[in-house]
C-alpha cells in the first residue's frame, strides 16, 4: 500500500491514508514523500472531495472508514484494482505464482530483466537485496509481479492475481494453503484456472512439469505453454545439478548456470525464471550474469548472525513442504553440522490442525526441534487448532530431541544449554517472533 501510495503521489494525485498502527520505517517513508498518514480509523479522515478510496484487504465491515465510504457512495477500489487500472494496463506483465518459491522466483526474474537493461517495474512480497525495496512502480513497459492467491478485499473474494493482466504466468507449484480462505485444494486450483484463463494466446505459461497439480490446471489453456522440471517429459529439463556450500550448478536444456543459492527448490526457481526471461529474448549470457550477481532475499535462509560458534538463520517458511525443502538445502550447505529448528505456528494455515500430520514429517529433517505456542491462539476454536505438543511427541518418537515452549524467551532458555560450536539454528516464522534471533545471539555472546 505504501509503495502504491507514493507512486500515485508521483503521478500527481493528492494522497492521504489511515492505518491502525503507524510506525517507522513506513510512516517516515510516507511523510518524507509528502503523504499525510492518520493513526486510527475515523469517518472524518476521508476528505470531502475524495475521488477514489483504496481499501486494503485487512479492512472489514464495521470499520468506520469502510462504513463512511459505503454510506457516502464513494468510488472504492482494492489495491490490485488500482495496480491494474493505473500501472499494469498496456504493459508486458510477468506474474509469478505458486504455493512456494514465489518471492525468490519473482526476485530472480526481476533481476534478470534489470540486468538485461529492461528497467522493469516490480512488486515483490519480500525485500530483494539487489534492489533494497519490495516495489518499483515506474513507466517501463515490463512489470514483474509476485502473484498472490490470497483474496483481494472484503468485497472481492477472488485471488489478487486475477487483476494483474498477465502476459506471462509462472506456475511454480500448487498445494493446499490459506485455510482461512480456501476449503480445499480444488478451490485453490479453480483460482489458478481463472488466472490462466486470461493469459492471451500470444502470451506464455511456464509450468512446473514435475507437479501434477500445476500440470492439471494448465491443460486447457489457449496460451502457449512450456513445462520446466527434472522429469523426462519436460521440454525444458533441469539436468546435471551439483551443489557446493554456497552455490548450485545446473543446466536447463543445453545452457549451464550457477546461482549463489543452495537447494533443489532454488535450482527449480531459477530454471523457471530463466525460461520466462527467454520468452522476452534475454540472452543466456545475461541470464547467467544476473544469477551470478543475485544477492538473495531478506528472510529467505538469511544468516542473522554467529556467536559462540553457532549460526542463527532466519527463514520465512511455514508450509511443511517449504520447511522440508529448506532443511534439505541447509544440510547441503552445512554438511556434518547439527541442525536445530525453532518453529512458530503463525500463518493462518499452520495455526490450524490442517498440517497436524505433515509438520512432524517435515521437522524430522532437523537434529532437534522447538515449537512455540500457536500465535493468536484465541482466534482459532480449540477443536480446529494445531496441537504443538502432539507434533513434538511425534518427532520425539523418531528419537529426535523435541520441545514445546510457550514463547521465545522460554525457547531461548531451553536451547542455550544444548547448543555447541558449529551448530546451526534456523528460525521458521512469517512474523517477528518476539525478536528471538537477537535474543538467542545475545545469550550466545554471554557464554
């Protein structure tokens, strides 16, 4: 919302806004751009001469400003509608979708297009280190977007990505997620079909040929399509993969690449990005240069620090598949070292019992596991909640140390005596987790 507000201001609009919690860096960023931000929601915050009101997807009926908009019969739009109407129409829009790997693949593809001199606009659900910010809304004819299947607004329950006027779509993978929005996998697949149904015939769909769900949703599309993956049936087959501590090497077709990322899933992400870039005639040498200079994403296998010989790594992963793939990558990166996992059930799906069986299997890839209390516990009925104690018990049956603690402080107290030099601790959370990374490093420095 902040990036779009600034972009609209730079296009000559007068922009104001409201939020429940106003704090830096976003508050100071907006103020520095001349945008007045009010804390708290009040009907009088909406100017008398407002032409358009943009309503974020966290807003619900009953919000004073939402009610004022409806009572005054003002024109209102969702954020994806604003992107479509003011930034995406008439452009080459490259939309990256999937349950896992969206952020990394979007960042890789954006950096390829940047390296190729295309100066793309972009919208990424993370902070790519090559750019330093998650959005750039310029006047380039290319726009790369992370396509989120989450719903658009309280008045539009379709997935956000159906608004993005795609010319090219990457379908990385499809699994069940977002249990607060979707009831089952079929509903998620329907959302993807709606997106793919609007890709023009002269556009392109790049699909994960190793994933049956992805292959299923693209089978009736009119746009041209290419399958990418390790399977023999894939037109763009990934081959000759090898890993070092910090890099992965592979071929897509006959072209060899190296990326400063580890893990099979990152190889797949890069192969999808490379195939998409080829559709826009980006030379192989330019793709290779972009891969070699890619700096990664904040909160994606990010080393937060080292103390007492122990490395602390931060990762946004929360879905069991993403956790398992990340642990596999860490095993390749830190061969022979003990790997501890600290997991906060915080996403709308992992707070529920949806992954009660899958989480233990994913977490067993570590040498020891700590799980905290389910975040915002009171919002989930007891019979629908994830039971961390049962997850821990299942892991313990496999002979792995596993502990359930209520909060970050209790986890730090419990894990510190167990850690040894050369150990690696990875923290999985899609939130701040009470700054557990810095608390852990501070205690390690005291030893």
